[in-house]
């Protein structure tokens, strides 16, 4: 078919491997798609995009191993086949130029052209879209090239039976171009290359020389050369990330510290293994967190050290991280966390805070200092305590909805919330706390009864769909007295180590026996180190 030079065109040659060579309105490009169907979809998209951008019909001249067709892409996004268009052969080879477009011959002219085909042309393979096109003969009106030298003209070979012109394939079997098809952006050319590469035709001549030129026109555009990807240059993060780790510094505990003291610092032994372990635990506790985190301490039996563990975990977090830590008694009626805390000037509890919760839900009017009228500050330990209801005559209780409202508000003011739970696993606020937990802490003393309660708890949590939280939980085993049963301790370690992420031991501390307010500074050195290591294990899960 013939087209005006100013008509936008897209010429595409698709190989059997999904490669596409394109000439989009005179601009050459190439793409590599996973399959030939993807390549067809990509080529059709290019034609539709050019038609929509220019607001004009675009001629799409495309060929692939199944044949050649000419379509027209409309600005409205549709693609239709040009009436009377038939498959065309594609010229290939480094020294051949694609034939100029000519008017499609009528049926009678096509039959006469077929009869004039030389006999040797019939010896070739059946018509292939990648076979070279025979040069036009003098009978077609083309000027014959001059003979190299004069001589007798050889006898013409006997005429061969005419070869029928290829007929267009049924529309149902051709590639569908009118409907939008999924496609992916072209990937870098790679993998297997086709046996023969198609040389794109020259760009259409412009209507006139560009302004400011000498009238000779620009040289033929060449496809951009493929360049190797540039090596990524280092950034500031790379520079800072390459800094060496800081030196551990001189020893501060043990005989190493004693030697440094008596030599007035002339001899500085390196820290021992125990001190390095403690420093690593402190660093784990002090690392930044992506947001407020909730730690929930559980065991459905009374006397399992839930309240003690809640207080000491909160105190360790607060003293090593710098505050904004809350220990919260989430008992549905009355718990004992408020009794183990340093008293405040008021006796308000979670029930009172719930009644005034609306004032803390206002973003502009809420202040963290106003919470001092509801929580009990623990002085040098740098954490607060929110007690459960302490009124024996009250009938109010905390349910799941109340817990969720309190938890959502308190999470705006505290970085870490350590929640003590009651003994009723079926209470809605107990289940709501477990659901909100970022880290579960299962506590037990090294006794048969409390350990059995902890094991029953684990079975229940797994049955209720919390197996993932159990697997990431930390088990804290506390000594009930100055001596423990080694065989029982071994059994408990073996059991809970298979169910939870870590099992840690904390020693018995005489300062906790009276049951009054817990003084974190009164703990023994051994107890403080043990709770530091236990808190570090909890922090690893946050």
C-alpha cells in the first residue's frame, strides 16, 4: 500500500524468540520480550500510543515468522487490518534494502507477475518472511544493470509452473491487534539471538529541511549503542558503614577492674567474658525500636511471679533506655501490681483513667504530664505503674473493649508497655492483651505446679491460634528459694526450649520475699545481671 510521507508509521519485525526491531515514526528501537505473543502486544501498544499522541491514524507494518500484515491504529485505541493487505516477504541481509512500498496489484496483475517468475526462483524454499526479495526484472519496468562484458546470451531455462501467490490467513488465526493485550516494558536484549537479524528501513524523509540547516538533512539515525552498566558509586551510608567497631574499653568489673585500680590505670586488662556478655545485653536493650512495643507477662496460676517479673522487666527497660516505660496491671477486677509499686499521692487506677480517657484522646490537648494523676512514678527506676481497680466495693471491670481503648491511648505516650495479666485465660481483656502482644513472656517458678500451669497455658495458646507468638516467646524460670531441684530444672528447660524462642533463669532474691514495694536498687548484683540478660532476650523479639 502507499502512504503519504507525513503519515505516522510503525514498522516492526518480530523474530521467533520474542525480539522486536521497530521503526516508530522514523525512530529505530529494539526490545526483547519473553514470547512472540508479548512482542506482538508490545508492538501494538507502540502503534496505539503513537496514534493517541499524534491524534492521527498510524500505519502498522508488522511481520513475524507467521507472516506479514499491515494494520491501521486509530487515535481511539483500535487497530484494524488494512483491506486487501496480504502477507509480504521481508528483505534481510546486511547489503539489502527493504523494497519501497508499491500499490497492491489487482488479481489479474498478480497472476501475470506470478507467471513471469524465473524458473530458478521455484527451486528455492517455500516463501519465508525472512527470505530475500528477488530484484525487480526488466519486465516490471525496472532498469536492468549494465552487463559486465558482452557475450552470447545463454539459453533461458524452461519455464517453471507458476507459483500461487500467498493468500492471507484467516483473521481468526492471525495475531489480534485490535484488542488491548497485556505487555511488559522491554527488557535488555540478551539470551538467544535469532539466526538472521532484520535491518530496519531508513527513516521517512522529512517534509523539508530543518530550520538552520544547509538543506542536506541529518545523517541517518543509528540505534543507540549498548553500554555496560556503570558501577554504583559509594555514598555517605557506605562511608559511615565502613567504620570499625568501637573498642570495648577497659574492664569495669572483676579482677581486671581491680588490677586497673591498684595500678592507677597503668595496666588495663581487657574485659572478661562475663562483662562483655553484659555489655552486649545492655546494647540490645538500648537499641532503637520501630514504634511503641507491648510485652505481655502470662501464667494462669497465682504465685508464678508474674507481678515480680512485670516490675523488674519494666525497671530494667526504663533504667537502661531512659524512661517512657509503663508497667500495667491488666487484671479484670483487682491485681497486686499497685501494692508492689512505690505509692503515689493519689490512688487512681485504670478504671479512673478509663473514665477520663476522652481528654487524652485529643491530640492538641493531651499532655504526658497529665497522666501523673493516674499512674504511679517509681522514682529512680524511671518507669510508671498503672494499677488495676483497688476498690473492694466497686463492680466495674475491664473488658476487651476497655483494654483496647486504654492500650491505644497509652501507646501514644509510652515506648514500652509491660502488661501484667490475671489468672483467667477466658477473660476478654486477657485475650485482648495476648492479641496485642509484640512479645509474650511465660513465667514460672521451678516448681511442679507453676510449671504445669505454664505448660497448660502454652497448649491453650497454640490451640487458640497463637502458635506463632508462642514460638517467639521467652520463658523465664525463677528460683523459688535459695536452692532448687536440678532434675526438675533440667526437665523444664528441655520442655520449654522446644516450645519457645529462649529460656532464661533468674535467681532467688531475699529483697523480694517480704512482698512490699519493690526497690530495684536493693536487688543483689547477681539478680540485676540475670534480669538484664532476661530483658535483653525479650528486647530481641521487639
